[in-house]
C-alpha cells in the first residue's frame, strides 16, 4: 500500500468514528467532538493529497489546513458557548432536550 | 556509554509514552500508570546520564542534530536537538529529582481516587520539560514551554472541585500567558531579523557570532540595539514562567495543587525553565554589552528585576503562615537570585544555584508534603508544632533543606551556590545596588527559614491534627533522605577551590580553582549575615515557642502595619484587581454599550426601513395585485406546513439527514462520475 492510501484509510476511519459519534451520542459535547474528528479527517486528506500529490513543494496543503484548523477552533468556541448557554437554560446538555427550535 | 544528539529525542519520548499509557489506563489501574511513569523516568535518567557522559567528554562542543520541519515557499522551518553540558546537567537534574518526586507521589496520592490521571499529567509534564531542555530551536523550545504551562495548569487544578484550586490554575495559566506573548513576539522578530530560530547551526545559528553581530549592529526605537529588544521580549517569557516581579503573583497561588506537584513544577523544574531559557540565550542577551551608546543593556534589566524579586519574595515570606506559601515565596526569591546572577553576567553561577536549589527546594517541599500528609492536611504553621519527636526522619531532612536554603556555611550546597552569585554580583561594574539587595535578602532568607522550622517542629503541638501526627511510609521518607544527601553533597561540585561544574558549563577543559581565602571578606560578611538571620529567627520563634494557634506573631505585635502589609503580599493581587481587572471590566462594559446602543441602533434602523418598505409593498399589494395570487399562496402555505413538520428541532434528525444525503452524493460520485 502506498503512503497515500494509508493516509486515506486512516482519515476514512477517523471520519467514520466521528460520524458515528455525531449520530449516536446524545451529549452535545460528544457530538461536537465527533464533528471535530470529521473535520480533522478532512484535514488529513488535505495534507495527504498535498504531500503525495503533484506539487508537494508549494505550501498549499499546509495553508489550507491551517485555515481549516482556525475555522474549526472558531466553530468549537461558538459550539461550546451554545452548549453552555443551553445548559444554563435547561440544566442539561442532552440534544433530545433541546428541541424548541422547530417549525 | 554516550548518547549522541541524534537520539536525544528519546529522553522526552519515554515519559511522553508513559503519559500516553496513563491516558489510556482506566481509573482503577493506578499501579500501571504509576509504574509506567516511574520506569519511563528511570529510563530517561539513565539516558540523561549517558548524554552527560558524552557532553563532558568534550565540553566545548555544541553537538546538534537539525532537521527540516516543513517548507513554506522559500522559507523552511527547521527544528533540532542540542547536546552540551548545560542541557545534559539540566536533564540529569530534572530526571533525578522527578524520579524521586514520582516515587514520593505513590505514597502521597495513595488515597486519591484519581491518581491514574495524576501520573499521566506528571509524565506529560516531565516529557514537556525534557523536550524544552533538549531543544535546539527557539520554536521547539516554545512548543514545549507551552506544554509545560499546560501540564502545570492541569496539575494545579488537579483538585478542580475546590473553587480555589480552579481559580489558581486559571490565574497561573493566564499570568504566564502574558509573559509568553512577549516571548512569542521575540521569536517572531528573531525569525524575521535573524532568519533562523536554531540556536547552533554550524556557524549560522541565532546564538553564533555572525547572526549576533548583525543583530547587535541594528538599532530600533529609542536607540536600543535590536538584540536588546529581542532579548528583553524573550525575558518577558522568563518573567512569567519563573515568577519574577511583576508577574510573580501566580506562583504562591499555584500551591493549591498537590504537594508533589509544588515540589516538582513550582519549585524544582518548571519555574527554573525561565532561568534556563535566559542562560541558553545568554549569547543573545549579552550581544549588546560591547556597545556603549545604547541606553540600556538587556542584562542590566535582568539583574535589577532579579534583585527586586529576590528582596520582594524574601520579605513577603517572613509574614506568611501557610507552610507551602512560605516555601513558594522563598522560591520566588531564589529565582530572583538566579536572574540576578545571569544579569551580572555569571550564568554559570545561576545554573549552579538552579541545580542546588532544585534539590533542596524539592526536599523542603516534599518535607512539607510529609508534614501535611501526617497532620491530615493541616498547612498552617500556627496550628502545627512539636513534630520533631514523632517525625524524626522528616525533621532531620527538612532541617538539612532549611540549612541549605539559609546558606549555612561550608557543609550545605546552598551556601556555595549563593556565594558564587554574591561574588559575581560584587564584581559587577554597572551598579552595586543588586549586590546590597542580595545581602539583605540573605538575612531575610535565614530568618524566615528558621521561623518555618521553629514553628513547625519545635514547641508543643497546637492542634489535635499535629498531636496525632506520625512518620510516613518509606515511599515518602526514602526520597527525602536521598534528596537530603544530595542537598549536602551537590555543593562540592562548584566550590571556588574546585569549580568543576562552572568549568564544564563554560566549556573549559582545565579547571582553574583559586584559594578559598581570595574572597574571604565577602564570605565572612555573608556568614555573619546568615548567623544574624538564624539567630534572630531562633531568638524570636525558637526560644519562646508560640503558646497556642491563635496567639499573635511576635513580629506582628511589634510592627503590626508592616506585618499586615507583608502577610497581604504587599497588595499586589489587590493592585492588579483594581487596575488590570477593572480595565478589563471597563472594556467589557464599553463593548457591551457599543453593542447594545450603537450596533443595535443601526440594526433597528435597518429593521424600521424594512418595515416601512413592507408597508409600502402591502399597500400596493392589497390594492393592486391581490387577485390571482390567493391560490398560489394556498399552495405555498401547504408546502411550508409540510417542510415545517420536517423541521423537528432534533439536532440528531438533521445530522442523520445530512449523513444520508452525504452517502447518496458519495454513491452518485462513485457510480457515475468516478471515471
């Protein structure tokens, strides 16, 4: 197996773990964690395709991933703030308890 | 056996692996976590000894192993490992003291349900600290520096269910972060101006003559040399980490953590990282010394900050009552001494004091831990007393540590290293003020350490907890004895007659000792001062022991205002609360007002505009266009109803739909578009 394939398999595994965690956990923080895992799986793909792709010298992959990490950090900050706000409101971080926003 | 620079990464890697094992061990497996931590540190200690062996074979060499981390366009970021006597001595000290403290912790944390987590954090700390020591790049050093800060935060807040511990952890983290901002700026500036962050790189490193000459040759704002500016920014990081004035406020509060943590991190190793950093970049700090036109030299600032810190810490320690806080302020003061030594140009004296201090301060903290453990977490020296009888080993070793701290002549290591610092300060030609401040701090140090021992171990027990105290298990007393032996013996590797350590650190192959009588005047002065301090301490606290836990302190009776100011730590916390915090609160209020009134007003105005256009639209609509749309709107409303039922409000439903859609897109791509 080429290193690229190994990277892709790892990122696929990471993505699946994240997806399962996001879909099955009822704790909002665990769902956020799952989403972060999926984002990081995408980051691994970026790096892998850059590193083993046609132009490994130009820093595109790294820069892309740095942006992605910054976005992920901002997303985590906003997400956790929302979780804290929900917790203050309903004394629970279970997603099933926060269903007021419906049509 | 020797260890080459190429394999130096093994030293931090071992504890890092132990931290990984600790993180994966379930809560019940504390023996696994503790065993992994102790074994890994033992391995690191052996490797460090090999490294020291290699470094001492050729002390003039800076053996490096550099590698490329990644390239960004034309710039490449390189990291590396460095092996020289400074690194090797520090590694041996950290691993040895760390090992003893790990062993002590197995006894101290026996009853704690979370000791698996504790050993995981301790190993993480050891890994980060060792990584910091072996780094040959300011960037790698900075990464480990921050990891050390993280581990310190986690360990101070180890008992996070106590609000005071959680607050102390936050305070430590944020206060050191202020200094780290300066360090980061210094790193960025150095990369920009010098083009490299490697310390030694075969002539092109940031600490080698060609880069230093170019840095010292440029001037920046205010006539400062560029190297001075960068050096002072780097020194900011050291001020934060090493608890120097004015960022020392976090260190005493950090004593909320478990006592072994205080011993390892906040006395022996982490706080010394700042001193190590400045000693490491000493060529950069001293690059401006040859210039006569600059307004200030970087090292002058270091010397004065160090002297102020030494005096401040020692005087506040006199009026504290918590056994760990006394030791904490004593650490602040001793770190000030080390900075003072670097400032006056003798970084080897600073490292000598760092090494001896690490041993005797770890000994004192572990002794305090032993007392606290035996007295059921009673930390107030007013409520202790009379522990000399029931806790013989602890008393004997604590007394050795105290005498080393006070600088009792000839036999104890602290005397020789403090003497080296005072000697260097005496020879400094810029100003004699730091030297005199250092002499005052000598008296105060001897005084408060005598007070500590007299109050804790002599007299009668003043609380039920102290009455029922008994000696601890061998896991706790064993490390005490070993540390006490080191606290005595370590002084003899750097006496003026045979300065082996200094010669090796400076890379000299021959050792030029001189007679003990060369600096006899200075030595006699400091012996007299130490005797004065101990005598005063014994006269006040030893001869007539405190009658009960609530009796007033003799000093408090004599100078109540001064004592109150000192025991209130000279009001630094209140000062910061009334300035920095209030400024922060003010900014928050201003932003809040801006948000509520200015931005909100703009949004309201836009909304009004929207309402107005809506009104106009409705009028035209109702008057003109109402006819044919009723049927269409019925349909739209039905569709809306349908979709609004899909919007159930459950986040999982949305996520599931997203995932389902993703799978369909994936299938479409795989089946259709992949060719």
